[in-house]
């Protein structure tokens, strides 16, 4: 976590192993012993989100009828803990380590797809999906929102925290935007 936060807040290519070891409160030898080389450290740092989502899948996927609200709470814990600047760092990662970037994005996409499947089927099993909704449309909307959520610098510039953004997205997706019908004239 310390490595990811450091790599995200500073130029990814300029962060030294010594800076990572200082941030983590361990020796440089420990960092090398654990990761082996810089690319392995970068890979591990950027795979944290995918691994966190995969852990949720492992926990929730074993439940016959996962509680949708608890499930969303677990996802919120992961998403709202993401550091500001992650998207800019991901753009740097794509340039500096394209193979690591592809692996990270691939695992994130697979995890998000599986999360949607679990969330939707859990909500469906609990009778919480509004009748008439078309699953393919909901899935496309989910993907657009998740992809848009990661455009955090735009939202951060407006003073919104990841927690506020996530709560608003969940509220709009689950409860809609409108309250009742407009009064007739």
C-alpha cells in the first residue's frame, strides 16, 4: 500500500526503491527480498485494487444469496480507499510498463465483470431488481459508471471525495434521480 501511494503521488519512473522502503518502514534489502525487482514492485502496487476486488468475489461468491447492501459496502471500502491521482499514475504505468498495465487492467475488468454478475444475480434473487429492466442495458450502464468513476481528477477538482462519489453513484443507480412525478399544470 505504501508503495502504491508513493508511486501514485510522485512520478512513477522517479520513485526509488529506497523511497519505497522508507515509506513502508522497512529496509531496502527487505523490499528487494520481497519483490525481487522494481517491475515486480510496480506490478504488486498496481494490482492491489484488482486483488481487493477478487477477495470480495471469493468471499461473496461462496454465499448462495449474498446481501446486496453488504456487498456494496465491501465494494465501497475498496473503491473509496483508492488514492487521488491513481488515473494519472495508470497513464504513466501504461507508458513505462505496458505489459504490467495490460495485466492490471485485465484483472480489474475481469473482477468488475464478476462483481456485476454477483451483484445483479444477488439482487435478482432477493427480488430487488425492478421489473422490466433489461440486464444488458443495466450492465452497460454499470460499466460506464465504473469506468467514469475512475475519472476521479475531474471530480476531485470539484472537491468531492471518493466516498462521496461512490455514495452518489450507488444512490443514483439504485434509487434513480427523480423523486415522484412533477405536478401537472
